[in-house]
């Protein structure tokens, strides 16, 4: 309500989840909460295109290359409280299924949500409505320490005591994927993670109202 752009909607949602869940008096349940959405490379602004090109490590990106863009972030560290201060996650290019598989967390997220990677990278117009109306699963890694699906173990998981990672999301009518990812400081079981599944529809409705107002 009253939002002027998708970024504002996304940041409100991330901030709400980050601040409302606690693990006791004065203890936040999450170390970091982030919301991502895919966009065409050609639709990104110059700064995000530069970030995607840097992440691509010299690989050419076409205007149609899907990129996983950080819409909003909230966390313990000051640099985690603005997507503009993110060092390596502003825009992650996904030019092919093989590249998606090279990112264990992204490939696991896509797989656990129940999204076909080919539908993600090259959605067929005839299937867009079906993809948007489908009910999607949750992403859950109940034991983050030592998991091959959660990167930066030494730099992030261990020092910030990340116990579990969960996520929820789905597909928009445009064929773009959105995903909320929460890094928990207390263990989260698959059963608990399932309780977040209904939030995907609420988030989808909010983002849909602003889909043309970002970037």
C-alpha cells in the first residue's frame, strides 16, 4: 500500500520477515534475508549490467540472458541492508542450464521449488499462464554447516552461525522467478519450512502490482 516501485515492496517484505521472527528476547532468528527476481540482461540498468558482466567472468551475455537480481536485503551487517552495497550478488547471469548447475545453491533452489531450469531460462509463451498459476514447493537445507548447497562456509556460514537456510517463491506471468531466501541462526526442519509456503502467493500478489516499476 502506497508503494511507488517494486524495490520498495521487496524491501518492506524482507524487512518485515527479518524483524518479526525472533529466537528469544533480543535475538533475531535470521542472520540475513534476501529477495531475488530474474530479469533479462537487456532490461537491467547500466550498473546492474556491469555487475552481471563482472560475474560472467568474460562470457558474452545477450539481451535475453536471464539474470538473478537482488531486489532487497536485510541482515546483521550494515552492507547487508542495501542491495546496492552487495559485493557479489547484485546480478548473477544464468546464460545456460550448465551455468545454473555450476551454482549449487541456485540449482538446488530451482530444483526444490519445482521449477524446470529450461522453463526458467527460456519460458515458452504457451506455458506462461500455467507456470504462474502453479503451486511451488519450498527450498530447505536444514543443516547448513558443511552442506555443498550453501557456499561461503568459512566466510559466512560458520562465523555467522547459520544453522539452516529456507526459501519460498514461484513464477510470475512474465516467466520471471522470484525467491525469498532466509538464513536462519536456529535449526529449521522441513516441516517448519513448509509453513512458509503460503507466503509465496502473498509475495507474488505484492510484486505483481509493481512488476513494471523496477530498474
